[in-house]
C-alpha cells in the first residue's frame, strides 16, 4: 500500500477525460471515502448526487460556466450540504463555515481515493448554483458545494509549483519563521523537531526560574 503522502503529492487535477466507463465498484469506493470524512460534531451533513446521463452531464458543464471537458468524465458527483443540520448545533458558524469545511473534507477524501485507484478527478467549485439545483432537482434548503468529475485521465499534468514548507510554517506567533541551513536540504522533520525542542527547553527554564523564585519567598 503506498504511503498516503505519496498519494497526496502525486495527485493531479485532470482537465480532460477519456470516454471510458468507471466501474460502479470504484465509484462506490470513492463515495465511501467521502462518507468517512470528518465533520463537525459528526453531523455528516452531506449528500452525494451522482450524474451519469450524458445529456445531464452536459447541462452541468454549462452550469459550471461552460467547463465542457467535465462532461466527458464517467460520472459527476454533486456534493450537497444540508446547512440546517450544522446550524442546529453550532448556529451561524455551523451553517456558513463548518458546513463548507465538512463538504470540503469529503471532496478531498474522494479525490485521493480516485487517484489511488488509478483514476483522475477534478474539483469544480465554480458554477451557477440556481441552474445546478434546477437541473438536479435539489430542494431550496440544500446547497450544492462542489462538482467532482471522475474518470480516466486523457493526460497527466505536470506537478504545479508549491511554496516551500519553510515559507508557510510559523512557530508560536505570526511571522515567527524558521531560519535554519537544514532547510536547503529539505530536512523539514529535523527543523520542526529542533524548533519544538527549543520551545520545550525554554518553557522548562521559565518554570525552573519560577519555582526557584517561589522557594526563595517561602524561605524568607
């Protein structure tokens, strides 16, 4: 079984698909991966709507601002949210933030499982919501969050550039960055461990000074 980090780093957003059928066994596995995503309070306020009819896929591609390439995917999964379920427990933040996070986690799980099965996928977030709801008969209280296109990739894009880890990680406070020669060797684990160890040592020293001061007061 490949390491999960290898799956994450080798996954690509597929722009073009082969007109080839994806087995229902694989579709079921991808949906099951989405089902096992984390959600706020485990409310699992998502639904997965499968679109496999060519005509309806074309309509969804049009609703997605004419992204017609996704119509060639074997299946389109419309990830829908039920915001009221999260709002019931977490109020406005649950409705507007946690619900989006829940569905995003489900989408990411599906993308990774599709890649692990040798399939390609695309996460589509740009679409006309009202049109999509009309095409799929989605009720007013349900909000579509994403379209996931799944199929066999026609080509695998090159890896897009990513920011170096040391430019993204702060320690303890905003903009407190790592400055270490080891970063040029990409030895990030060593850097992180060293920083964490230094922080722990500083805390031990502070605690030791406090204890000594308290003992001095007690003796007086």
